[in-house]
C-alpha cells in the first residue's frame, strides 16, 4: 500500500526568545488522515512549535507548508482559513457567550457575506447566519454537548469546556486539527471518552496533530509520534519504536542513553 500524501511539512524550524533557543532545526511531516503525536518533557518546545504552526509565532528559521503552500509568517486567522485550526493548553473560550455562540464564532472564518452584508442584514446574510447556527448545533451534538448549547461557557464542566473548544476548532473546517493538551485535567473516564472523539474526528477525514502529556493516550491513539527535548527532535516513528528509543527513555526518565531501561509508558 502506498503512503498517504503529506499534508503538513515543517523544515528546519527555529525559534528564539532573546538568548533562549526554544526550537532548533525541527523538521517533521504529517500525512493526510493520520493522528500524529508530539510529546516531550516540560519545556521541550512542544507548545512553541504549535504556536509557530498556527501563526502565533513567526519562525526565526525554516518554513512550513500545508498542501505545499507556505504558511510561515501568516496571521492566525489566515492560517485557520488555509486549513489549520487548534485548541489551547489553557482553555480559551468566550466565557460569557453560550456554547452555541462560541462555535458560531469559529464558523465565521468560512462566511462569505462580509461586513456590508452584516450591517445591512441582507437576505443572503440572514440565510448564512441560519446555516452557521445549524452547523454549530450539529458540531455540539458531534462532540456530545448539544444539551448544553444555550449554557454560558464558563458554567460548563471542565471536560465539556474542552469538548466545546474542539467543536469550535472543527467549525473552521480544518484540514489539520491541532490539539494542545486536550486531556489535561481530565479524569480517566473523560480521557477515554476524549480518545474516542479524537479517533472519530480522524475517521471522519480530519488529520490530527496532538500534544499530550498522557503518554498512554498518545501511544494508544497515534499512528506516528515525534519527541522533542530542549527544542530539538530526538525521535520519530511508530509508537512502539519511540517508546523504546534510548534517547526518549533518557529524556523522560533521566537514564543514560547507553544504559538499559524500561519503555516509556507514563
């Protein structure tokens, strides 16, 4: 079977903050239809790489492309319009808006009516707004929280807020959904349910890039995994290979690279 085509390619990404090198010569490729995991110890550069790939940071070196088109230097809204959407490690919802309104905001990146249509409230704009609301309701049902559609976001449980962020990201119709620590703070039952949702997202045609400290979740979900340590990629491959890589074991457990050690499992 031939390999799936490359969707995202990052080449030689570098990022510095003053005298601190957060990323150094990081390259990776994500193929269409896979769940690609990104793991590493605290401070390894995972979220910095996410912020580069989603337009929050401009890389100091290197480039990254989606479907062969460079996105480096584009603003976050432009990156989202091109096909990369994300969630955040620290939840960033519109706390005083309802769940439905939060998802509708995400959907507006795909609207066509424009400012004048919104001001004049044209028939086309009203029809489009109805379509946006309908799609938002469908996405709330997709992530399992449609019963909370009219609840203000800050009143939702922590797990439901995480699901709401995913629904809002999906509203942009991403080619690549980037999830930054989506299981953080969840209990085991919530993590299991989240894993099922991520698997469903991929099965329905959206490629997933996943940062997660829960190594068990990553190894159970991902087709391939890359490991960062001190801003450099130290390993990449299928989960079973990565778990037993001596450099990965050393990064997580502090074991010398040339010493025998158990696989990374937590």
